[in-house]
């Protein structure tokens, strides 16, 4: 009995107009990216040279990292508004640790941790901030929008408090303290490609693997699709949701470190409004704000579209005000196309149902 | 009460027998304001189908939720193999081998069939999901249920009946010792129910104990071994099903004579109220959902629509209600053509639909009973700019008493009402728009016997008042008892028309199968496909 093969549900049929429409709509983010690249290349010949590509990728990397974390959150149907502030606070934590160390009054000494230790401490700090948001959301039943809005203010406030609103300048450490080398994170490269781009790539691959191959990833989708069903199936809703905000916090901390390192300074206003760019990249990449639908790959493409669009417009000398207008229009347009596709998919599904009956 | 106590004692004694695998003992569950279960003892016999019946609100679902770990009892204990167990979460229940198929479909629409079947129980090798193995097993499960569902298809793309099959497959995938089925057949066709029953017998043979809840009483007698009846949170009967018949069950359930279930007053049928000509709804990608449908409805007439799922009955009333602007065809109300195409215009013209999916299309769950009722007719209570509280109040109060909606306070949220009362609120909402044609799409789906009887009474009264009533139902008995005339649909077309006198179950079923059988499939690609699926 080979019933499964004998009753193919996807029949081979000729490629119809709907198929082409579907293909174009599904790959719309990618098509948009190609379109943007082509347009800018034709308008500005140096757009596609290697140096420019690397610079653009560097710009994209930080937003993409935030957007990867944000993708997890949005897939569960949540939102994380605090990522920009966590970027700022972790930058200040790292900068402070390098320049001032940890003062232990009881012993009257100042401990200067090793650069690696600082990086780890900062990442843990960012993850913990995410955990706090997650716990507030799950245990105290606060809407994610509100909980992370709170975290946005609190983290930004602490970022300012850390050094009374001043910047930690020149955070390169001192050889005698053994805490040098922080600037290499932002400036160093491997095989001619900046570390931040590698980090983005590694995070993206891990995130892709987690979302598609691990039970955790599937639970994330399930919660976004139908939280009650996921709960009744035995998915640990609260734990999963908390972890999702921790992932976002972790990604934000990574970005905080990269930016502080690139600037060789930690400024308390680092990362302001980054959350909006991250959300835009996620949405542009086809992830539904209602949760349950989307992918890491889409987010990455979304981040590239936004980054390339921004840099390209700068190169063409378009005013920053017009840049904002264009970016806003592109985001809304993307969601409109998303809706069109969803409706079309529904129609096709309906049609197939009819055929099966 | 003494009868109930006797039953209780009998149940206690029965429990001493060895073949009771699971036993809920003296369970009391108190919710704010109500006692959902009062000292109920329920035995589940090993390898048997243990049927649980009762009206909505009798406490069945609460009892099931306790056994599934979703709710915790206020008092009482649960014994598995004679040992007390604690079920604090659905995960605990799974650990003890208790699986449940919920009444409301509990699937993630955004995930594929495979992903849903293995949700929270993913087959993983060193932490990584083994998609191949999952798909393989899913395919086997679906095959065991004799269905033709692509394991990679998104659940949202499946018909409701198919979704229910997935839900069943999901439970089967767990290798359970005890399987709770809460209304598993509410969206299944007769053929699919047969398959389900075969699977249930197979499970029984493997020693799986089944707890089976349904409102379809004939079905219960067909599949059940033991029957337990709950009424208002009390245990009223617990017996083997041999020698038990439907009237016996209904009597225990409602505590009164079942003959009064279908209340149909003789009413005078008037002139033609609605004439539908060539109503056509194209299907995207060719063909028709509604294929040039024409019919007439008279004032004071209850016109029944029977057909299989997907026959186009719901599409038909959706079109009349204005929910499908792409439909073409002409409508005449009292001889005058209805021009408006939008829902608002159709409501103004006198069409109103009580939709099939009450939760999704009929009610706003966050609003109160009163606000839900008024939603479709707010402009009637406007004083130029403001809503007039007093006028609203009067209208709401009148309908609550007219339809005897059981509600403590109209400001109560709609979700606190039982299914039957929610349905009455939807009907009330429709009536407040002062319609002339009332369309009821499966109005009795998922509501208990008592509420059904009340809905029928309301229908009958409305016909008497001269409304034209379109009544869609998949329950043959209902449609035969209530309709003045019955139209049968199949594949978007009307395939039979019967007066009350000529109609019989056999005739309706035969007409509903037109275009489905092998004999007619020659020119239907669809028909051929179906055959493949069943072979």
C-alpha cells in the first residue's frame, strides 16, 4: 500500500498566472532588495564597489542583530521596545568597566576585569534586562508593549546615571591593567570582513537553526499562532516567552558592545530609536506583528533593504527628511503587500479545498 | 435528590471493581458565583468507551478539564490505578498518559499539520527536530484515519472537518492510556464519523480507555459502553449503555419529557416575501461556489436548507447578508428589487444573518451582553448625536425576556454565558435590526438539548409573526421537524426541493449526494479526486 504516493495532493500542473503572482509576492522582500540595489547602482556607479558594500554591511549588521532578536519576540506576538535603550545601557556598562573598573570599597581596591570578562558581563546584563521584561510580561500579565516601554525608559535612565550623562571616552583600556583590545571588536576583521558582519552572520545562522529545527523555535511559532492551543498542548508558555525577551536583550547587548567598540566611546544616548529600525526590518521581512508568521531569513533581507535604502539615499545626496519619508512609505507598502499576499493565499487554499471535496 | 445519592453509592461500589482505571472521586469545583460540579464521582473503565452527557453548563467540560490538568478541583481527588494523582498542568496529564481532544479546535493555524501533531512533543534527536521521522509518523496517523491530508499543509488551509481529524491525530500521536474526546464529531461528515468510530474500536482493542462527550445522542449509544449523565453539576445516572435509549438519556439530562423538544406551532404561510434569481458566486480559479441559485421564500415560512459541508449553504446566506460583494444575481423583497450590496444596506433592507460560527462572526467577546445585542442597530437608539441609554435599556430588557435569555445582568460579559444563551443573544442582535428575512446558519450547533428546544421555539414564533426564516442545519431530524419546505444543496446548486409532507431522511441524503457519487463523477474532476482519496 503506497497510498501516500498514490494520492499526491500537490498535483503537477502547468504554471499559472497565480503561481507567478505567488512567487513574486513570496519573494517580495528579496525582489525589493534587488530592485533597490539595481536602482542605486545605475544612479551611482561606485555603489556596488567592494569597499562600499563592506561599509553598508557594517551599517546593516547592527540593525540586523537587533532585528534577529526582535524576530523571536514578534513571532510570539509580542514586541520589544527596549532594545535601543539596552544597547545604550550595555555600552555604558562596558565603557565604565574598561575606564573605571569595579571599585571594591571594603578592600580599598579597584578591579579591572579582562576585556573578555567585560564582554561577557555586558552580554549577561543585556540578557537579564530582557529577562526582567519577560518576567514582568508573563508573571504579572503586563502587555509586552507596556512592559518594554517601561524598560525603554528605565534602561535609558540608568545609561545616563552611570556617568551623569557624560560619555566614557577612549575606551581602549590600559596595558598595565590588562584590559586592552576592546576596540578590536568594532575595527577588527577576519578574511577582510569586519567582525560585526561575522557576528551578524553567525547569529543569523543560529537563529535560523533555532527557529526551524529546535522544539523551542516551533513553540515560539505556536505561541504566536494560537497561544491557548500551545498551552493546552503542553508548551511552557511563560518560560518560552521569557527566553524570547532574553534573546532580544542578548542581541541588544551585542550591538551595544559593537557600537561602543566602533566609536571607541560609550555614550548614554547610544541606540536611541534603534527599536523602530529593528521592528521595521522585521516587518519588512514578512513577519506578522500578530505573531506566528515570519522567518529569520526574511528579517535579514528586511534589514538589508532598510540599510541599503538608507545608505543609497545618502550617497545620492537625498535630504535626510526625504529619506525618512521614503523609509516610512516603504514600510507601509511592504505591509500592504503582505496583506495582499495573505488574502491571495487564503483564496488559493479555499480553491484547493473545493477541489478536494 | 435521593435518586442521585443512590447513583452516587452505586458508583462508589462499582469503583471497587478492578477494571476502573481512572476515577474522579467526590469532585467539587466552585467558580466565583457558581458550583460547576458538586460531589461528582466518575469512573473510567479500562478499554471501554465511557460516555459523558449533560446539557451545556452541566459540568462535563469542567470535569474533563480537571482530568486533563487544565483546572484543579476545589475538593475531591483523582485516582489512577487506585492511586491518588495530582494533575496541576496539562503536562502532568500527558505524563500520566491522559490525552484530550478539545471541543474548540485547539490547533495553531500558522503551523503545518505535522508541527501541530507533534507540538510540545517534538521527535528530536539530540535536541534537533527530526522532521523526517515526524512526517513519516504523521503520514501514518493520517492514513490510519483514512484521510487524504498533506502533512505539510498549513492547518489554516484545511477545512474544519480536516482540522478536527488533525486534532484527533494529535491525540493519537501521544500513545495515551486514557483519551478524552470532547465533541470530536461536531464538524465531521458521516463518513468521517464512521472512520473515527473504527479508530475508537481499534483503540479499545488495544486497551485504551476512552471518555467520550457529545451532544449527538444516537452517536453515543452507538459507540458507548458506559454512560454517565450530569445535570447542573450533579451526577444523575451512571449505567452500562445496554438497553438504554435516547428518550431515557434526554429525560435524565433535562429532567423532562423529550417529546417537547421540537416545538412547532402551525403557522399560516403568506405571500412570496423574497425571490432570489440566479444568485451566482464565482470561485476564484474557475467554477462556482453558488451555481445560479434561484428560489422563493414566503412570509411566515421556515425554509430549511440541507446539504453536506461545503455544499454552498453558508455561502448562500453570506451572499444574501451582503458579506460577499462579488456575488451576482437579483433579489426581490416583496416584489421590489434589492439594490444595496453591502452588509449595512442589506440589514437596512431587512436581511439578517445569525452566522454559523457564533464565537468568531456573531459576537464581540470583550463586550457585554447588552452591547453585543445592540451592535447591529445602534442608529435606532441615537438622539442626533448621542446614544440614548434608556431606549437601549428597554430594547435589551424586552428581548432578554422575549427570548428568555438567562442572564443575571445585561452588563455581564458575553463570554460568561453558556453557548445556548450566547446564541440567543446573537438572535436578539439580529431581531433588533427589525429584519424581514431571518437567516439562521446552524443555529443549534454546539448547544445543549434544552437550549436547542428554545431556539426552535423562537424560530416557530418568529414564523408565526410573519418573518421569513431560512434555516440551515446538518441535523436531519431538526430540519425535518422544523421546516415547512426543504431545499437540498450540493456543489453550489439546489438539487432537491421537498415539501414538509414529502421529505424524508433518505430523500434528503440522496439529494445532498448529487454530484458526489461515482456515477456522476465522469465530468467532474472533483469527483474523481475524491474517489482517489477514499481508495
